[in-house]
């Protein structure tokens, strides 16, 4: 599934406002600030959750019901908790990426305003 992004050219007033914004770099050591963001943390359980989500999405409601009925060790509830944890994780990653994008937009707007 591909989605074409709708973009508009920012108005000059928007660029001027954006160019006035300021921000400070992170004070934390990036290696320490992003300890939560390493391959092991991403892979297990979060990429596993992505694979699990794809599997669930390919199943019909009756198939999922049957799978849950066969579950006698509580794996379905554990799976639900893991998916919840991954939602929180990826929302945090999305917030980080959005913040970085915002900083890039401010810097780009400042370049556009420079003589």
C-alpha cells in the first residue's frame, strides 16, 4: 500500500514565523539518552510484535477466535500486552522523529530567510 503525500509550499509568513523559532541541542550524551534505542530492544520484542501484527492481520475473525480458544497457557493475553508495549515504544520513536523533522524545518526556514 502506497500513499501519496499531499504537500503544499509553505507561505512566506509561515517560513518567517518558523525561522524565528529556536531550540537547544540535547544536553544528554546521545549514547546514554538512546540506551532504550538499540537493536536488541527494537528486535525483541518490538519487531517481533510487527511480525505478529502482520500475522494477526492476515487472519479472519473465526481463525483468531479458534486460535484463542486453543490457547491454554495465556499466550493470547501475553501477546496483547506485548502489542501494547510496542505501541508505546513506536509512539516514542515517532515523537523523536517528529521533533527532529521540526528542527530541520526551522533550520530550512532560516536558510530561506537568509539573504
